[in-house]
C-alpha cells in the first residue's frame, strides 16, 4: 500500500499544480484530479491505513555452520603460528522462516486488519561476504483501538519449520513503552472499532 501511495503522490501533485496554473482564466470542465477511481480509492484507503499499528517480523540471519568453522580454524591456525589471522569469506543465511503471528489482548485472540507474508531476499556476493538466501517475513496490521484497553498483550510468532508451537513469545504489559507510545500517539484520534 505504501509503495502504491508513493507512486501516486507525484501524479496528484502534478494534477494539482496543473489545476492551479489553469486558474480562473482557463476552464477545463473535464479536469478533476480526484475524479480518477484509483485516486478516490487511495484517498479512502489512505485514511484507513494511516491509522494502523503494523508489526513487521523479519527472520534472523547469521553465519552458516561451514563459515563459522572456517573462521574458527583460521583463528586457531593464526594463534598457533603467531601470525595475524587471515580473513575468510563469511557466508550468511536466514536462520528462520516466518509462518504466522497471533496477537492476544488479555488472553483473547485479536484478528489483524491485514495479515501477510512476503519473501525476503538477500543477494550479496563480495570477496569477504556471501549472503544469497530467501525466507518469508511477516507484516501484520491492527487497529490502534486494540491497544487502547487491556492489561497484557501477547505476540506469538511461528516458524514454518515448527508450525505447531510458537518460535517466540513476546509479552507486553499495558505499562510497556510500546503500548504507552501507541496509546499516546492515537489518543483523541477517531478510531474504527476492532
């Protein structure tokens, strides 16, 4: 959505500037920058999506086992010979594969406004670093009204390799900095119901 919004912003600015230039002297009854269906949809969707709390879950990454062994062996050889360690090429990989996320407020499951998974890709290949891998990441959005009440919030993150149990559980009390910031940011804003 944000990508589509950026793509349209220049068109909207150009249309508004064109309209200003035409002013009172040139009338074009057919010209209306907001008359396009996509612009109208964007205006409505933007108002809805600007008022969401979005969690982005990215998979962890780190050295491959082979790369870690090569580094350790190079360090051991340098230590035994008393010479500086030779730089070895580091190979990196994603260590997890995002599957799903669940949010609970005071033990009650909260349905996201927009759940989703996207493929995260990395392609770096230099003399000292190789990271060519892909894994799923997640993007889950919720109405801010979800966070305006409640004492405890629990986020369960599931890895595709073990889908039957949470890979990570994050618990936030109503006094946490994140919950307090959300409540502060959306205080007094007209929010849609959950």
